[in-house]
């Protein structure tokens, strides 16, 4: 932007309206440019928990892509709005597939990786294009504001920013995709405690560490009960929850129901199939034949499974399937002496095999052996909470998400708390 002629700025106590308008456009342009540059960074961090220190370098690649495309005769609008996003998007996919996907959940590592990537991209572009490059002039020309001229491209950027931010707001607020995105960004874990006999939720709190069990113990004491009255609990294999139960519910016997154990074995089976599939493409179509119960298989799936199991001596996927079925049969037993001895032999056999994913399951069983054996006697399960999660997610979808813990807890108690409203409404069912 440049002044045409001279300007008095402020004179005789009067504000130069043209200058104020010009400065307002420049400020709005700066805000719009920063919004467009940062909105992607914010969404990536919110959904992927990745701090991308190479974000500026990706913008740089888009600029270079537009310059190269324009220098080869492509329209500047196609270069900016089509070529640059495609090029940067393809590079982003490659980076995610080769680097970022191995670092999810490790924020410091993603920062170091993207910082190194930024240095690499700067060095690469400098080596290819040199320290300077001939730019391209902004399209759309300019317009007059009194004694000043301003680029019309600034208004275009402001308009694009308004449209993009409005579209993002609409998607996040009213579309299913936005609901999923908001749920991912606000993904705070809840710990639910339910009465296994009455099958109702009795306590809800935020988090999934050992302190949540301490909060439940305090909740019991505040309602004329003691933590020592809890004699049996069914939980998942989270180390934090196990620690919390051991510290705050001293008389509780921990049970890991067989469904969690078999689910881990099924996951290991599928992982084995995917590993073997890299050298044997025939494994690709067997996923559901391996994961489904035998009595639910179609005739074709059963034939494929029988053909695979016939090669049990040479196919690790077949051995993994047999190990999973053996484990399922063992956990179906009701004799405590059998379940106390046979799983150890199963673990020994698996550890001698070369099926590494199943060996991880064997290590897990040995680590949580007492809780797994307890399933034989208690038959206690937390599958009720798994079903409740489905009901809660359905309610959450209908409400387009819940923004805070109080609302989520209220809805959970309304759905599965079996609340008694007769004291306030005698006609309540």
C-alpha cells in the first residue's frame, strides 16, 4: 500500500478518516491472515495432540508450489486454491504415514520430530530455490481510499477468512463430523462406578487415574458407608485403576472378566494376521473369519478358516487363532483348580512360539494372573458399563455433545442411575 500525494494525517484536531479506514483494513487483513494460518494448527493439535513446529514450513511449501505453478503458465488462482493445497496435502500425508503416526501420545517426541522436519524442509527448499526467489504480484489490483490506494487482495483474504471460519463453526456446531471433532478435542476420560447387583451407576468423576478411586472412597464415607465394605470389583487392566483399588479399597478382590482377556487375544490375532499379510496377501480377506465366533461364520468363511488351520505348522496366524480359542475354552471352565493350572501351561506354550503378539498376551496374563483366575469364582463382569457407554454415546449424539462434566454426569445418572423420583412426584414410575 502506498500514499498517493501527500497526507496531513491529523490536523487541526480532526481525524483523517481515509487513513483510519486504511489502517482498519490492514489490521483486519493481518487478523484474517493469522486466523487462516493458525486454524489448521489449532485443529491438528486439538484432534491429534500434535504440536507441529513445522507448520510455518508447510505454509512455505504452499507458497513455493504456487510460485512454481504460476511460472509454468498456470493461473494464479488455480495455483493458490488448487495446486498449493494438493501439494502440501500430499506432503502432509507422507509425513503422517512415515513419522507422526509412530509418535501419537508422545507430545515431546512430536515436537522434536516436527522441529527436525522444519530444519530439513528449510534446507531442502534453500538447496533447490536458493536464498532468494522471484515472487508473484498480488491479483485483483488495487482500489482508492481517498488519498491512498490499497490492494484488493487484502479484502479477498478477509472475505476468505470469514467464510472459512463461518464454515468451520457451522460444521462444528451442526454436523456429525463436527460432533466427532469436538468429542475428540474434548476427550476427557470419565470413571464410572456401578453396583453390579442392581446394575446402576452410583458414582461418576473425571479422569482415569488412581485418585478417582480415592474420590469414590470419599464418596462412600460421605454417604454412611466405608471403603472396607467393597469386597469385589471388576475393572479393566489399567495400572492406575488397579493401584487405586489396592490403595483405597483394601478388602476388594479384583476380577478381570474373560471378555477383556479374550479381546486382547483377538487384537493380537488380528495383529499377527496383518504382519503375515505383508508377505502373504491371502491373509487380507480373513479378518472377520478369524475374529467372529465359529458358529456365526458363513459357509465360505468357515471353509477359508479350515483351510488356514490346516496349515497351522507353517502359518503363524493359524497358530494365533488356535491359541485364542484355547484361551477362550480355558476361561469358560468353572473348576478353580483347572483355571489355576491350565493358563500357566498355556502361557508357557505361547512363550515358546514365535507368535510375538500372542506372547504379549501371555505376559499380560502372567502379570494379572490372580485377577483372571478370580473370574472363575466371581463371574463378575463390567459389561454393563460397556452397554451403558453405547447408550450414553447415543444420547451425546442427539444432544450434539455435552460441554462439561456436570451435564455429562447428570445425563449418565438419568440414563443408568435408576433414580427414585417418587419423593418429588408420587406418579413417577
